[in-house]
C-alpha cells in the first residue's frame, strides 16, 4: 500500500534566532519550493518542546512522501529526523512525518501566499 501524497512539510530547526532571520527563512523556503514547481500556501511556526522552532509549510500540489522528505532536508530539517522519516517511508508507515509538540500550542503564521 502506497503512502498518500502530502501537502504539509514539517521542519525541526534546533536553534533560536531573531524574527528577521525567521522572515528570511520564510523567503528561502518559498524560493526553494518554487524551484521545484511547488507553491507555498502558508508557513506557520511555534517553539519546539525543547529548543528551536518547528515550521509547518502548507504546499500545492501535494507531493510524494519521499520527495517531501527530500524538500525538508533541503530546507535544513534536523538530519536525524530526515533519516528516521526516510526509514518510516520505506516501511510504508502512513504517519512518517512526525514532530513532537506540546498539546494545544498555538501556531503563528509568518507567511501567506497571496493569489493574484
């Protein structure tokens, strides 16, 4: 059974940076995705449970799990998480893209695509 395509990329970035860096990261995410003909609809973030920031990137069109994992790696996702995700994908695990969050943590939107 094949894993369904996904419209959500997740990044675990283990560093704390100021808002200007986060804004530049959003621009870089949009540019990298665009180079692969993927549109970023929006980007949301929250502080991770222990350290750093989690990014939730909603994209169109949906992409295969392995390609989503590759995009996450290109966008500087935690390398160990990328390796675990790839193992989950190769095992046909539908819930391959895990991030561990504190329950009911609020996400902050840092980018929203404006359709013309």
